[in-house]
C-alpha cells in the first residue's frame, strides 16, 4: 500500500473545474514530483491533499485512511505538512517564533525538549537562519524565507512533506540552493516528499518519479530520468508545435 | 412630437400605463378621514420619511456605502426652512436676532441647496474610505450638525427650537391634514425622478462602482464623479425631506435630529429592502407604525420590536422588497418576452463594429517601461510595439510580470519609468477611466462582472460613454433620454448576440456559467468601442469547446480591425490565434516573434522548464 493515494480527484472552484479526475501514488521514502505549466492544477492537487480544499469527488488516503473527513489541522497532525506556495512565513514574527509555531502540534503534546533539540539541529542545517533567529521573518530575503518555510515544516517532524513551488519568485542561483536542500532531504530518506514545481527539469533531476499535469489532468508519468529525455514534457508546457 | 415608443421599443400594456393613476389615491385620505393623528401625524410622517429613506437608498443601495449621518442632512433642510420662514411673533424669547420670513418655497430651495453642498463635502471622505470606516465618518458628520443646532443658539435657538406658522395659500390653510396636499406632490415627483435615474445609465454607473470599482473604471466610469454625485443627490433629497418635515409639526428642535434618527432610517431602509421605492415605503410604514402596534407590550415594547427586526432580517436578508421582487420576477415573464422580442428584431440590423472609430498609428508602443515596488522590479525596461489590427500574445511563467504589465497598461499602476503610446497618443499618465474612454478596453482574469446586474445591463455599463443625456433629461425621462436608452439596449443586445449570449440577456450575471461569464466580459469590453482590447487569460478554466468558441470570436474581433493583446497560459490558444508572441521572464522581454519561433527558442524553454542538465553540461564545457 502506498503512503499517499490520490484517487480520481475532482475539484471545482465555484463554476470552474480545476481537477478533472486526478490519480497519483506516493510510496514511503519516495520523492514524487508533479510538474506542469501555470494553471495545470498542481497547487490545487497539493491543497486538496492537505485539506485546504474540499474535492467534489474522489478520495485522498494516507496510510490507507481517507483524509477527506479531516480538517487541515488534523491532517497536519497525521504528519502531512505543507510548505505553501509563496512561502507564507509569519512575517511579523521572528525566525525563532516561526520555527516554534511550526512545532505547535508537538509542543501541545508536551515535546518541548525534543522540539528544542530539533530546532537546534535545524539551525546547523540552516546556518543563515541561525544568524537571523531573532530577526523578523518578513525582513528575510526570498531565498531565506523559503528556507525558513521548509525548516518550519521540518520541525513538525512530517512523514510526508508537501512542497508547493519552492522556486516561485526566486533568482536562479537561489533556486539552485533550494534544490540542493531538497536533494539532501531526499537522500536522508527520513521524509517522503511530494514536490509540486513548475520548473520541470529542476524537479525531474531530483525526483524518483513524476507526474506531468495539463489542464487539470495527469497527461503522463514516469521516472525522473525517463521524463528528462521526453519531448512530450516540453509540449505540455509550450504547446504541440514546440520542437 | 410624440412621446410614444421609438425605434421599435415596445409600448407597455394599457393596464401598466394606467397604474400611475393609483398614485392619486392617497390624496383622498385627507378628504375622507378627519382624524388628525392618523392623517397628519402618521401619513404625513410616512411620506416625509419615505423621501428621506429613498435618499439614503442612493448611498446605501446603489453605491453600497453605509451612512449613519443622514439625520444631519435632514436637519440642515429642516432648520433652513424653519429659521428663514418662522414668524417672530411665535418666537418671542428666541435667541435668534432676526427672522427674515422668506416664502416657504424659496427657503425650501435654499435648504435643498445647502444640504447638497454638505453632501458634496461628505462625498470626498467617501472616496477614500468605505465600509465601517466611512460609517464612522458619517456618524461624526451627523454629530457635528447635531451639535451645531443644539449649541449655536444665535443661529438655531438651541434646545428651545423654532416654532413655525402653518402654511396658507390664499385663504386656505395648508396645515393639519391639508399639509398632505403639499408633501405628496413633492414625494411623487422626487421618487419618480429617482426611479428614472436609478434605471438609467446613472443608476447602472452607481451599481457598477458598487459591484466592481476596477471594472467600472475600465469601462470609463469615473468613480469620483459618480460617488460624489450620489452623495450630493442624496443629501439634496434628504434636505428636501427635512424642509418638508419642519412644516409637519410646525416646530423643530434638536432632539429630533439625533444620531438615533439616522440609525432608524437605516433600519427602515434595510428592513424594506434597497433599490426599491415600494421597499422604502413599506420599510418606513412598518417603522412608523410598529411601535404603536406594540403598545400592548407596555415597557418591553421596544424590545419586542427589536426582536422582530432581528427575526425578519434573518429570514429576509434582502428585506421586504427582496421578497416582492422574486414574486414579481415570476409574474413579469410576459413583459420581458415582449422586450426580448423587440430587442431581437431591432438588433438584427445592427453591425456591432459599425461605430468603431478609425485610428492611426501603432495600437501600442511601450518604450523602456519599468515598474518597481520598493526593491522589487516587476517589469524591467520593457519595450514592444503592437501594430494596428494584429493579435499579440503575451506569455511568461508565474511571476514573470504579465499581470503587472496589464496593470501598468490600464493605469492601475503608474510606471516608474518609460513611455506608453497608443495610436500616436501618450497615454502613460492618464487614469484608468480616461484610458478606457480613449479606447483601451480589457477583460479580467478573475472575472469582474457586475454580479447584481443582468447580462444586458453589464454590456450597457460598457456602453456608458455613448450616453449623451444630462441628469435633468434622465430624471425627467424625456423622449430623447428614452430613445437613447432604447438605442443602447439594442446595441447591447447585438453585442450579446455577437458572443452568443443573447438568450441569457435578462439573466443576472451571477447566474451565468463560467464560460458564459467569460464571454460576457468580452461583450462588455467590446461595448467600450476599443481600439485595443486586452484579454487577460480568457481561456482560464474553460473546456476545449469553449476555448474554440473564444478563438473564433477573437478572429472576428481582429477582422473588424481591433487590435488584441492576449495574456494567456493556454499555449494552444496563444499559438493558434497570435500573429506574434512576446515572452516575459523576471520582468524582462526574453523573446519575441512568430508562435513557432518562440516555441523553439531555447531561452523560452529554459524560462518555462528550467535549465536542462545536458544544456548545463554543454554550457560548462
């Protein structure tokens, strides 16, 4: 049984059908990427998985259990933690507070000691955040905010990390940095990663497998290595006439 | 000259044309009933308050702002008439030194004018704030006027008030029950004029601003002009109501005009339902009568009244008028069918592009346009030229600056640097509404339809610039104004037919399907008679068949000589209908050319898909 199973998911925004029957699977320990151009339905998929959107039909199962009846906070409690598109750090709070807030559910269970250790070890992974721990998150650069958003998700000890467009709005050099981090997380094999990304080749480089979405549907899928060479990926982005 | 139907406008049925005669009925009341309390006290109050609530409706119902200060305008009218007409004999120990004893109608006209000026002054804060903030400003405004009449004894005689003499005409007293004969004609005339304004392009402009200020601006409607006008009109009518009120009791004193009165007017308006004269009347009637009806509850009377209000407003969120309107909607089917038939017949000869003005020069030229937000450069030194009569695609990955470019083009943002020229004119410093009037129309990615209006009315808002009638012609609903309205309706219907929406003409925009809503946006934009049409993601969320339909429409728009700038993610569409495509990334133009050339351009592929590792390897060697 796959860790995450998305089955025939249909999602509507009012009168618009954003997902038209999407099915995907993520195995324990895998890094699965979802790629596709703007408006393909990638973010809608990830937001439905994390419970922020309610599907019209279909199912999302985690460990065999349907997530649909659960509110987003209960889904997070099961270990699915989302790094939202556009980072969404708590801009008027310090870096340290952002990390504490990431561990909110653990702190409520009394894991204060464990959380402190984890934050300390995250500061080693992210030295820049350590330097800026008392700085307001809103004053960080875009790349630093993305790192903070990922770190904030990691403090929650996720079983499945939902990474939504980590490259969005970042300069190419910073994107390299973010993807080096994703690669490192994947190698550690401690966390399963569901990566939604518009920059196809970046995502395919790190992904075990990937789904290519177009207009609310999965067009095709394959291993990252296969898709890297597949001309259809380019067509999915730039139209049938693309070389 | 006949005031009958023109250009095929259907004549209303006879019964409908005779209904105005019913308006004479209330004039019988003072003749048949002698009871002073009911006729003078209750009926008189209902008539005056209805006028005031109708004035409040202009601001609340049409413009969508909340005013809790209308008692102030009411007071300006009442005190102007009282102080200017009161006889000194009845105000023996007054602090007011001089009573000019003007004729009633002259004083009334001045009261209306002063109140209108006060409305003009309040109109400006209303441009800057809205919602609860504006509500608080209106409270303060009402409070200032209340405090003035309460404390400036030399002008108003303070708390002791001013006593007036009943009006006389020849030898006949117009006081007591006869005062109804004075108030009622004013009420009918003003409500008739307000109704005419409400259903004209003025009323549509008000509602357009309420529904979507940005879309209204993009059809050339100046928010400042119409919002301030609504406040001035509203204050003028409220001042008139106040002036009439002063003679009702032949006595005015500050306590009447407290903040409570403003709140009660608002309750009556919401209870009766907005944008409905019948609703205004019902709301006021219930509001004037109810406290009397609940006298049985003695001390808990107002509490019972309050609970009743809560319950009714919970179950009838659109007020009594909302219920009536939905009932009427079912009955009015036949009238609509006649109008639809007449529109279809008249529109069949209309060429929707016939009135397109000939323009010279390139449709759009950007030279070094840059838009910075603080440290972020969203559009960086962008230059492009779109030849007249072509379709240009503008694409780029998320965050590449497309939306910012659209906002700079339409004047929502003022560019940090650079020049924008359209058909040989520098438009870079014009406001959004001015650019629309110049011929720059747009649709919106996240649909900005006027949801409360029908499809036909949405397109009529787009035709706003074509109306020439002035406010007086509209208020009096002159034959010229009616002809113009009917002509615009025919043209709007023809535009709906052009996009294939004619059978939805009388459907509210909020009831349209998503695909229909996209088409309606295009029809509304075409109504502006644009030289350059900006389509902002017209395919978003549509099915392939719907996209095909839009492609066909864009080709016909191009054939009519209108230049199109298409911002779109749907590549098949962009490539199918664009003559040339411009690609943005990080706010810069990275490619431009034919669809095929752009699709094969390595820089474009990299912007969309990222660097391919083999390319990275090749670069390193």
